[in-house]
C-alpha cells in the first residue's frame, strides 16, 4: 500500500470535534455558524461522528487564525469545539468521549429515576389503584402530595434535566429552536401549569386545577433514558475505527547505544532502528535491516498466509511478526503510516454528506418551527373548542405534540448508516476515499476494467517452453535462456529467470551481453552465440521460424506472448510468457453480471491478447489498442449515452479514466497517482472488492431509506395522534409521557437498524 505512505498535500481543510449536538437542527446551527466565518468556503457537520469538516479559502492570511475563529463561532452558537489534529497518530477520542457521555447520562438517569418514581406513584398510582389513592388521601393529603411532587419534579428539572432548559431556551432566544427547545417547552409548560395549580390555583379557571408534575418529570427521565441508549448504540457505530486504531501498538522497542529501550509510539521518528519480537505487531512503517521473518499482512491484503520478508523489504505498522525477531529502520511514523492514513480515509468517508442528506437538511430547516406552530395550533383548538376542562386538555395535547416530534432520528438516519457501512467496508478491504461514492455506486450500470495489473496479475510468468531441437533438453535450454536474461531488467526476462530458479537449475555464465532495444537480447553462453527475442529479431538475423507459425498463432489466441530462442543461427526453442488472469477476476465478473452490471475491458494491449482475456472472463465489450485519452473518450461516451459508469484500474495511465468515471475504483497495490484519482480504493488486488463495494452501496442506501422512512413517517403519523385527532372518534389521547417514550425509541431504532450493516456478508 505504498500509495497511502505518500505525503499528504498541503492542508486546505480543518476538522473540528463538536460537543453538545443532539439533533439535525443542531447540525444546521453549527454549519451556519461555521459558514459565516471569514475564510471558510464550505462547512459540513456530521451528527453521528460529531465532527465538522471545513474547507478553507486559499487565502494564507486567513488560515493562521481560522481555527480559533471557527471554535469561537461554534461556542457562540452554543456548543463546544476542539481542533482535530491530522498530523499526529490517530487516537480513539470519539469512543472515549462517548463512554464519558454515557457515564454522565447514566448518573443523570439514575438521579432522575430516584426523584421521578415517587412523583409517578403519588399521581398515577392514585389514578390506577384505589388503595394508593386512599393512602395518599388519608395519610398525606392531596395538597401535601402536590407540594411533595412539586419539590421532587423541580429537583428533576434543575438537576438531571438542566441541560434541556439551558440549551433549549438558549437556542429559542436565538430564533434557532431545536430538540432541546421542544423538550424544555413541553416539560416546562407542564411544570409551570402544575405550579400554578398547586400554589396559585385562583389564577386558573374553575375545573382546570390539575397538576401534571408526573408528566414533566417522566418526560425528562424517559428522554435521558433514550439519550443514554443512543450514546451506547452510537459507540458501536464506530467499531471499525476502534478496531483499526487497536491494531496500532502503543509502544515500540527502539535500539539505543545501551540496547533496546521501550518508548511510546509517539516518540519513534524516521531513522530509528526498531526491534520486533515474535508475536508482536510492527509499531510503524519501515524497511528491514536484519532478519527474515514471516509477517501476517492480512490487515492490509486480506491474505491469511504470512509473507516471508527479507532484508530491504518494507514492513507496515500494525502487521504481525509470526516467526523470528527482526530489526527495521522506521521510515514513516505518526500520521504518515499506512494504518494512520487508512484510518483517516475511513473517517473522512464517514464524515461525508451524501446527496440524499440534502433532502433531510431542507426538511429539518423548517421542521422544528413547524412543530412548535402545530403545538400552538393544537393548544388553541383544544382551548377554544375542546370539552371541559379545555385548558387542561389544551396543555396536555400541546405538550404531547412538542415532545413526540423531536428530530433526533432525522439527524441520525443518514450519518449512522454511512458510519457503519464504510466501517464494514474497511473490514472487507474497501476504502471509500469519498463517502458520496457510496450513493453513486448503487446506480452504476457499467463497470470498465483496465487489463494489465487489474484483471491480470501485471507480472508476466513463463507458461510454456517448446523444444525445437531434439538434441537439447527442456532444462538445458531454460538454463541457457535464463543465464542470458539474468542481465536484463525487462519483466519478460524476470519471468524466464524465475522459472529457472523455481526449477533450481544451475545458470552458466553469459558473456558479451547486449540488449537490443524493443527486440530482445544477445550473448555468448558456453561458447555459443545465443539470441532471444521477437520474431522480427530472428528474421533480421536470418533465422528460419516459419515452421513455428502454427504454434505462435495458437499461443496468441490464448493471450500468450511468444519468445524465440536461437543458438548459432538455429531456432532451438519457443518460450511462451503470459500475464496470468487474477484468480478472483472470473468470479467477480460473474457476480457483477448477476447484479445486472455490464462489463467492459479497455486496454492498450494488442487485440489477440485482449480477446483471449475477455473471452475467458466473459467480458461483455472489449476495446483494445486504447491510449489513456481514448479511455477517457470511451467513458465520456458511456456517460453521454446515459449510463452511470465505474472504472477499475491501477496504473498511472489509468488516472484520467479514474477521475472521469462516475466512480473511480483503484487497486490498492497500484500507483499513487491512480489512488489519488479514485473515490474507492481496494486494499488488495482481489477483485471481489469491487463486488463488495457495490453490494455495500446497495445495502447502505437501503438502510438509509429505511431510517428516513421511519424518522419521517413516525413524526407524520404520530403528530396528529398526539394532537388528539382520534379523541372525537374513540376518546383516545396520547399522554406526554408516552410521547416522550416513543420519541426516545425512534432514535434508538434508527441506530439499531444502522448497526445491522455490521452483519453485511459479501457474495461468495
């Protein structure tokens, strides 16, 4: 994954961690506050990750203090913010903060529950059980019961429920009402009305002197319960990030003059010599200086079999040493390691807003004011036209409307699904560099593939050696060919040498080696003139090759490249070299077809080789002899024809096509340029990742739609019920207490539904 080690570009953005947001309205408030800061070109806020991403105008004079200005703007809007440093190794601060939040909410809930329970028993118990009513009437007295309820409820509101009122009324006074405003108005109205009935009954009309202390206290308690369950559930949405951060050791054993010393991971710098013992994780990225360990790189490649490493080989932080101790020189530390940049990719994708979120934002902008208007209208209708006592009916139903319609579920519907979906993708080896690719991939109708290094291994291997001289053996000719090719840097030469080494053949000395550009090589081996290369090279040297024509055509149809081997002017062997098709390619193409996705292959290779690969894989369309600009033109034509198209590639010449496609998917073992041009990166060269990415896209978008349907339909259906629309028909009213419980359940449902994405299984 060398591309992830590449240096990050100069910062043109800023990330903030935001505390105190509870619903979609909070998100809009923070976004508006940040957008108004000079030097900010765009600000997006994510409720699930509690992060703000700020894009900066290219004005250096503004960038120096932009962080302070942004933090001040967030604070003025009623929230807390801290800058997220991207130049240090990632830490699981989000989980830590959520654990603290869950502990705080648990303490507040227990306190609220202890204070609320007597209020509930005194009031509701008297209504439900005659024995309790008689006990209160005889031993406590109704007025004393009300006074006790008022004291306990006041303690609930000023203690555990204080945040609802400070934040809610603060937002209301700034004309930006949000969830806390609805809770504060609902519970506060019930408390004020009850206090008047208890202490100043003369100000209320006769027949309306009732208390609703239990409603105010239970509303706060139930919403605290919902908040705590929500915080606990949200902690699970970031499990992928927690897992990735957990792969990073906290300490490293650095070699000093006095011997190995254990130091914190933050203290390791490039150039340090680090010792890794068997069973330990590699702390940072580097190059082996001593030892030949077996390293488990499944974190990066997904391959469970450990890889043998030699001196000068690269090792990646987070991978596991499964055998002997080794020493390596650190090359990338902190935020520059492969693991750190993978984590940052996932975090960036999780913080992205999908196009579908724009609909949610538009609705949320007017939703809370509309609910407050509905609540006021409900109060007026019941007060003017309701049965006696109309004031009590008006208050109860208006409070129920405010409580049940809190937009928490709306704010969490999209980001929680993105967070869990992209996290699951990372576990499957798929990195979404741009989160909105999640939505675009769902609509992809055509996928175009590069050939070399994408559908094929990109590493030629020798497949055949046909002996043309009966006096020579296969091993003898392969040994001579490899002895000569050892001096060449050409990939085909490496394939022939590797074949000889695998057969453990001795290689004689080759003298007077001469590489003939674009044609082949010539040398003296064992006193004989040996030439190896193309058909044209043979003909130029007067070597007869016509009797090999049939074999050459047959190999060409199989996608194999023929290499001629001649000795002293006579053709002695034909060698076939091919770029093997990846084991995962055929299965991936088959699965894509089953998903009704059309497949294309666009390659610069010759038509015969391309046809052989396309035929074996079952590719729908083939375009050979295509230069990089030709790939772009073909993709643009597909888009003009109305197709949503993805392109999969790995080379530098694929970068323009990756950028042109609706979704660019880069093979993780490819070049830096290709990776930077893509919106999705496969961590290994397994093409099953393409199928996984599309499958996850479909699953995540379906999950988001389920969440949005629940969030919107829930409010649309229950607001009229809370307003009392069924009362004239069946006498049914929705108590504010039930409204509070139902509202809390909606958020927990949305998060629980998003967490189902953690169980997503790729197609086999």
